[in-house]
């Protein structure tokens, strides 16, 4: 029995396994694995892991504050023992610590002062390099790292932070158009989990406030929600730009331009790193695609789910546009820019940083390129396109385009409620209003006249909740609706209702609810108390030298009503 025992037990286990596995296998084949749920769960876990990394970087920043304070308090106690309870320390190094003076200094300057005093009293204490070693001029002004201008509502802990540096250009500014394009191509959920940081790299406060006011006037609602923040650096942040070393055999003006750009990026990244999980470097003269925020975020999470050790995700093939970093790893980039800001352009420095991290001198360049591709991952097709031709560097013309971006859509289709559409504006060829409403093309009208209407009449009054009309497109940006109002005709609304007193009313009983803005766009929500709508129309009030394009028509019903 002792010899037969183990084989019998093995057979017993084998039959038991068969009895268990066969039904489970059948059940698995019938029901099927819920791969989508598993993938969603994996993405959520990856998102939490990256968010944890971001929170740890915030915690380390607070730890630095505590360490500085602890060491200062320790020195103060030591000073009380050595100096007989005086309010300062003088140990022969001619370095005096005074509480009032320390309070007036920036945290970074206090750290330097603490290191100097501590090293003098305790020779074994090490002084680690800081930004002041690479940018010593920052010590000359205690406000050198404090924004000179800041327009903020305190939004924090978003998923994606978009950094947009801008400076004064000699001819044309693209900033407002770029902001409009970015916001337009986000949905509401994306806007609630994103921040756009506009960094005005000028020390002329009058100019900074002028640009900030323009942003506030055009995008006031997005300033209020915290989607957009505006900041500028103090004059003390920049070194003497006339004393820079001439490098790469570049003309002095180009050396100043690229060196300042490196410093601007460093300031912007430093401010942004505690605002969100991911940081994306952009420029002020770009276009993007619909849903770009979700696309970038999902791509980053996908790489994290696979445990790919990426450092930068590249969503544009040009320069430094569309480069996404984990905010927790931004200090690598910031420090590199601080060290070599005077030496090379920012896109070259990123190349060198990746090369330093991954390449092996004992291997050939092919191996290096393969290793770099693991840390610097390119996404195709590109999500951003450079549109500016007037560079911030005087005399420079920039005509580069990202061929990976593809064609920019000329219209955006939607499924709209059934309606009769009509207009006295004659359509060009097949670009009819009906086809535009059905999402087949854009409406292209010939020379609109004052009093012309574009009408959408519903066979039965509907609970219209939201509307969006976009005019012009990328090929014909001037073919917009100018001086045009949006008007609605309510169904069964009592004329004694207080709602009538809150709107201007046309002679034929339409409520004027909105008008096209300077970008050729109008978007809004219909107040529920207005009730159901019989018709919505566009009413032109002046003539135009151009034709008119409607590249997007979106009418959304309230399904709950």
C-alpha cells in the first residue's frame, strides 16, 4: 500500500482537476473574458500609480521645507548656546543670521544661507548644488523666483497641464487663436481636468497686463473656472543677457533668443510641476485635433500599463512642441535647462539629456538610437501642427510643418434633430445648408447680405438644450459670420413671463440669445425655463466682403425633458 499510495493520489488529483477545469473552461468559453473591463482597470491602476508619483514629488517639496526649517532651528539653538542667547550667530565666518532678514528672503536664498552657515560651523556638512550654482544672479534679488504677475483661481491636481510660453512679436500674435483652438477641441470633461498655463515671457508689466486683459476678455469664463492661468517672470529672473557667452558660433541676438527661451521654459515648468500629473510643452502658434487631451492621456496610461520606462511622449515632430512629461520627472529637464541654457537650443538639450540617460559609449549609434526610442516615444499621427510664420526671433521666418499631422478637418459633423433648413444665402456648388446640417460637408454661402437668415425649423417643438455654430475653416479662415445674432422662437411661452424681460426680442417674437464672437463661433445653453423651441436661426446684420462658411452645426436636445 505504501508503494501504491502516491500513484493513486496523483490519479485522484488528476481526475479532480479534470472535474474542476472542464466546467470552468466551458463557462469561460461561453461567457468570454471581459477584456475591456480588465483593460479599463489596468489603466485606472496605471493612472493611480502616476498620480502617486506626482503626489510623492509634492511631498518631497514639503519635506525640503521642513528640512530647511529644522536645520535653521537647530542652528538657532546652537547659536543660543554659543552666543549666550543672542538673536544672531557670529562664528568667525562673518555670516550673520537674523530672523527678520531671513523672513524677507526667498526659501531658496534661505537654503543657501543655511548651507553656508552650517558648513562654516560644521565642516562635515555637505553643500549640494542648487539652481543658484547655475544661475547665481538669482541671489541678487529675493523676488527673482516669484511671478511678477499671476492670474489664477488656484486650480490644482489636474491630469494634464499645457504650458504655452509667449513673447511680444514684431508683426502678428497667434496666442488668442491658439487658446481658442485648444479649448474648442476639448470636451467638457477634458476642460475640467486640464490647465492651460500662459507664460508671458516679458518684464514690461504694462505689456503683460495688456495681454492678460485680452485673454480675460476673450476667455473670462475659462479664467473663472481655473482652466486658464496667466503668469510672467520678474526682471530679476534673467541674467545680464548682453553678457552671455557666444556659443555654437551663433550671432549674439540668436544666442540671447535661445538662451532666454531655455530660461522661460524652466520657469514655466517649475511653476507647472505641482499643478498636475502630466505636463505638455506647447507653443503659442499651433493647431490641434479634437480630443487631443484624452488621446495623450490614454497613450501615456497605456505605456504605463505595459511598464514601459518612457521619459517623454512626443505628439509633434517639430522642435519642442507637444512633448509630454510626467510632472514628477520635470526636475530632470528643469535642471538640465538651468545648467546649459547658454549653450544650446532647448530641443537639442532634450536630445542630449536622453542621450546621457540611455546611451552607452561602448555601443554603436544604432544601439543608442534603439535605446533612445524606448524613452522618447513618438505618437503618430501628430496631434499638433505649427501654423506661425513670424518667429519671435526678429528676422526669422518659420515655415516648417509637421507632415505627420495630416489634413486639418474642414468641417465637423454631428447628428442633429430633424429640422427644415432654409436660407436666402445662395450655396456654392454642393456645399448646401442641408448637407452641412446632415454632417456631410460645410455650408458655403455666397456674399451674405444684411437681413439674411439661416433658419432651422423643427417639425415639432423640442427641448433644445445646447447650440454650437462655427464659421470659417482652416483653408478659408476669413469666411466667417460677422455681426450675426442667434435667435430662438419659444413654443407656448406666456408673454407675461419674466423671461421676456431678460432678453432682447425681435419684432416677430424671437429671443436674441447670443452672437458670434471675433473667432466666428457662438456656443451656449438654452435656459430650461424658456421651454421648448420651435425654431433657431442666425440673423445677419451687416454685409461682408467675404463669403460665409458654417463648418460646424450642433444642436443638442435635453433628453430628460
